C-alpha cells in the first residue's frame, strides 16, 4: 500500500474540503495519514473517527513569527522522516512551502501541491505583507522544484501568475477545479415563499466582501426593497482580515442583517435562500460555497475575479460585478430579487454546470489519476 500524507494548516479545512478525497484514496488502496495543527480538537476527532491517523505539527495558519515558522518546518521534516511517505499532498501556502522543502531534502518519491487561491499573502497591501510576499515567492521557487511533482491550481489565472513570476514551471502544473461537491447531498430545492433571502456564507473576512454585502443591505433598507440579508459563518480571529465578532453582533442587533453563526447543515441553509452572494476581492481558488450554491440551484451574485468567474457564468447561472463596486452589487442583487423567474432559470443552469464540471466524483478521479501518474514516474 503506498503511504500518502495530507498536510494542511488546520484540521477544520481538511474536514470541510478534503475528507472525501482521503476516503476515496483509502478505498483505492492508499495508507492515508493526515497532518495539521491540533488546535481544533473537534475536527481532529472527526478525522480520527474516519479512520485516518492524525499527526499534529506546529504550524499556524496566519502566524509570521520567524522562530515559529522554523519550528513548523522542523516538525514537518521530522514527520516525513519518520513516516517515509511514498507521496505527499500539501495544501495551501505554508504546507506547500515547508512540506516542499522537507520533501526535497528527504527525497520523498512524489509530491502533489494544491494552491487553493492566492489568499491574503498575495492580495494584502502593506509594506509588511509586501516583504512577506517577496520572501514567499522565493520560497515557492525552492519548494516547487521537487523532481517528481505536480502543483494543482483551481483556476488558470493563478497558474499563469505563478508561471509569469517564475515560481513554477508550467509543465509541472495541472488544473483541477476545486475540491468537489457531493451532488446527492447538495440538490436543488424549490424556493421558499415570502421575502427573498440573500445569503453570504464563508469565512468572515473583509476581503471576502462582508462590508460590501452589508452596504447592499443598507441600500435595500433605505429604499424599502424587501429582502433578508443573512450571513453564515464565524469570525476567524487569527486572520488579519477577520471581521470582529462584536461587529457582526452589532449588525445583527440592528436588524440590518441576520447572523446565523456557524451552520453545519449547509444544504438546509441553501434551501432557505433565494440568492447566494460572495462579493470577494480575496485571492480565491474556486469558492466551494459558490459550487454548492450552483449545485443547489441557487442564482449567484459574485465578483468578476479569478476563481469566482470559474463557477459563475455571467448571465447564465448568476451575475458578475466588479470587485469593491457597491453600485454594481446593489443593482445585480436588486435585479434578481425582483425577478423570480430569472433566479430560477439561473438556478437550473447552475445545477447543470456543477454536475458537469465540479462533482466530487470528478475531482476525486482526477486527483487519484494524478497520484498514480506520479507514483509510476
């Protein structure tokens, strides 16, 4: 049995985005291990309950303390040295950088990296983050030069940016669109009667467009257009872009929006919604929430940015607007709130797109084929 290690920042992300892939790999004959920080014991328990050995590594999602980063690299190196994997699948920035360096030094036979978007490092606009961005690019060049590796990008824009910046050779890349959605679990449901519900769901970061979403709610309220603006998710305090929980609570108390907090039954949340909105300027890969929305037959309003436009075809299953453009966002939401027939038409088309391009089965098959290709090499 080839030994496979998944390396991620946080267990919660693995459970939400990669657990079905790990199960598919196990069914295909791999001995699967999972490595991440151990801060979220609920998710660690879910990983172990699924039958996967869990290994805690000293990696932080957003930390920048140099000594802590050296410790993270050392613990990942020690893990790879101990387990001697045949293949590693490293997901997001720090696992790719530190795992990639460790894999090169130890001669791990095969390496898969997954760039799930450019994220905060490549979109932040401060001197500190400019310096971190420069260092990250150099580190990528080192980490991505393993002799038997492929790096997965979720959209072609990100791949081109990496290639143009000479962080990677284009021939060592592949496009796999997202982490996949279970089309049986996320199914279309008829729209509920009553006032339309406009849903924002995801990590509650300013760069994800929470502020723009709330501004749209203010405009609807000011002109008397009936709609419920609902936010689902939780404040990620460790992120420099986090929306504070007290700000969310203040909006909720004022009646401007409804904050439902963290919800685990997302198909039911989509069933209660009429429109799904993600006005993101973040460095997205392909937002899973938009794939889920399309699978559930819900019209989408999002930004014309890399990742978001991969799942949202303007005028077909949703509307694309420029990032950070409050006027365009308001008009797009207003158009769909006032036209139920158009929403439903877009929802039907969205389901077709999700089934054709973003199903969990398709993504797992493509990824397992990549593993097999690298192991043969």
